C-alpha cells in the first residue's frame, strides 16, 4: 500500500526533512494589509518589519473544505491512502474542514495534532516511519492519534507585545511583564496555547532555565529526536538550547525556523524545544 503523509505549511520542518520523509504540504496564506502571500514565501523578518511599521499583526485564513478536497484527491491519484496531520483544532478551524473533506473520500485519515509547529512535524515523521515499515493506513492513523497526547510542545518568548496585539493578554499584563522583564513560557495544552511559567534575565540564561524546566517537567523523552524551533534567536540562545538537548542525550537535534503561525503569535526571540515525552 502506497501512503501519502501530508501536513499544512504550519509544520515548520526544514526543506531537507520534508524531502527526506516525503511529506506533502498544503499551504496557508498570510495577509499583510492588502497583500497576500503563500506561507513560506515571506520571511519572519519581513513579518516583524510589517508589524513594527503598522502595529498590526499578519492574518491567516483557514483552509476550506474544497481546498482540502482538491488536495486529497490529487494525492490519491498516486497513492492508495492519505494520512493528514492537521494544525490543532483549538487554534484553527482548518482541522474540522479537513475532516469534513476526508469523509467524502476513501482512505483519507485526518489526525488532529492538538499541536502546532514541529509538534505537527514530529507526528508526520512518525507516520512516515510507520508507513515505511509496511503498516496499513488505518493502523497508522490509530498509532499517530494515540501519540498526540505524548507531544511536548512549548516555547519561551521575550516579550508579550504580539500576544497583546492578538488579544491573548491584557494591557496590564503587558505593562507588568515589560516593566519586570518577564519572559513567559508558552505551552500547548489540550490544543491551545497558554502561559504557565515566567522567567527573568537575558534570553540566553532564560533559554537554559526554560530547557531545564521542560526536561524536568516532561522527564521521559523519546531520545531519538528533538526540535529546537525559533522565530529568531541569538547564537547564545541556540547554543544554550543545543547544550541542554545534548546533555539530555538526544540522538538527533534538529534546528528549524518557525513560520507564520508561531511568528505572528509570539514575535521575535521566541524559542522552543519539542519532543515526544514517551521514552523509557
């Protein structure tokens, strides 16, 4: 059985990993004022410059059922089945549209990742690994869905400005955080983003503390792979994250850039480590 594995452009995998694992992409659109871009055609630096100039966040529009139907039908021309890992239903209505499209087609399975960024990527890679072992599509769907709750997806951010502009924190919280130089940890829990811890200090030191806390709070990682995903980060921030992952014993440490989804919510100098928390 030939199986296609697909995701939206919010997966934040590198082009090399997308090619290696043969992952198919359906693209979101990012809207800056009256201009529309395909997700991936716009750099995070260009997005940040737009926000600095206008004070307005970029917008994304949910993919509709017709777009998913066309996408899945095209994949089924060369494949017997499709496993699609969707952006969390708690973040976008795209997931429900993908599920609706799948119900009108044979052998299309949609997994609600309840995650974002390289959390989606981890699930998609797992699906491809199962497919390459000869597991059938329905069983892959069950196994990938069961592993959703084992994802550890979180980020630490430098400032609350973007969360404030997006209506995710109050002006009082923004003022207090900026005054005290607080750096919140954003976790993806039950499909939505929320803040659970706050740090203070320079971002390289904050990243070290954040990584230590994550590895303590989620202490049974699958050590096969971990993603260090950032919107932007200093070399010192990246070095701190890589050192923590190396000391934890991860075999494969992938550094990736976050695309429009994370960037438009969290802004510059946002960094996270993401992995499956279901090791021995």
